[in-house]
C-alpha cells in the first residue's frame, strides 16, 4: 500500500513493518518504546500518518538506525533485491 500523498509534497515511505518483524517487535511494544498509541504505529505503517521529526528520531533510536534507513521519499526496494544486487552485482 502506498502512503497518502500530502499536497504537492512527495509521500513518505517507511520500513517500520519490516523492521518490527525482523526484531520480533509487536506494534504495542514499539508504541510503548516511543511513547505513542499502538494505533499510531499502525497508521504510520499504512502511510496514513507521517511522524513528527521527534517521533521519527525516537523510532530510529529503537532500531539503532539512521532516519534515511527507516523513512524515505522514495519507495524502498524489496530486501531480496537489495541483498542480491549487493552480493552478485545484480546478475542472476
């Protein structure tokens, strides 16, 4: 699902669902870690809500990642594409 577009600005994509699954975190656990409601995490994952800068930083601290690894103006490539292109030069 693509994020909702806000005016003329490009949408903001995120990796929250992937990162949560990778670390075995529920929405409720992530929400508690960043002091928001679990519904907020769901809305972020669906692209229905964009985080404040403060919330984005708090989320990134939980995952130990820079903001650009979690949020982007461009869609993220599937992990399998990222891994295989970086290990074999993109050839199959």
